[in-house]
C-alpha cells in the first residue's frame, strides 16, 4: 500500500504535532563527566515473568527493535519513546495518553521493588518534567526509542546514565 502525501498540507500539522509532543529526543552523545546526584528511584527486583496484557505489550515493543527513531512517530515506520509505548499498548487494546509526561501522570505507580516486565519506566533527561519512557523487559533491561539517528533498542537500568535519571514506574493493567 502506498500512502499519498501532500507536503504543503501536512507541514502545519507536523509542526503542530512537534510542538505538542515533548521530550524523547535528548540524550547526550557521551556520558556526562560531572558526577550527577544519586538516583532516588529504588533498584528494580524481578518478581515474575510478564503475562496477560503485560506480555502482549512487551512482545509488541520487542517486535519493533531496530525500527528507526522518528520524532512524533507512533507507527512501525518510526517511533519516539512515547509513541512506542502508545503503539505497543494500543496493539494490546489499551488506550493511553500520547506523551511521556501524561503517560506517567495517568499510570498506576509501581514501586521499584515490584517492577514487572511490561511495566513502564519513566525518566527525566533534561529539566524537571518526565520526558522519556520505556517498557521494562525484565532483568534490569528496558526497550525504548532513544533519540534521533538511533533505533528502538534495549538499554540497562544499571547504566549510570539511565539509573540517575529514572524517576519512577507505572502501568495501565
């Protein structure tokens, strides 16, 4: 199937969408040299493998590994972080907000020690607002759409960059 596009009509909508969606596109190319403050997020402890909706959401996200990052993207042609979460949940029949900040605001909080595969993990990459989200895969790893020029991939919560920026977890199940 080929989609017909009319750039001159789509441009205002794309600009509006870019302003509406925040975050997910910021990650330094190298690790910071200054010693950031210690994370306040508790270390995750694996409880049980994902099942039911959690398993379906996680499987959908894992099927998208290697998909290019696209700011504002929420389809297999390209994802930003919250778009990947939105898409994976929608495929499981669960509707949730589109932005990382709203996804955290409306999710049910999960204490770090109760984190399960399929739960969402939230980060502050810059500023005071939640601006990045991923789907916890178990064993201290999560799947996410990191930033421009990259692809949907796995990352470790043990990595100092992510550990210091994680601000919580939640779910919609």
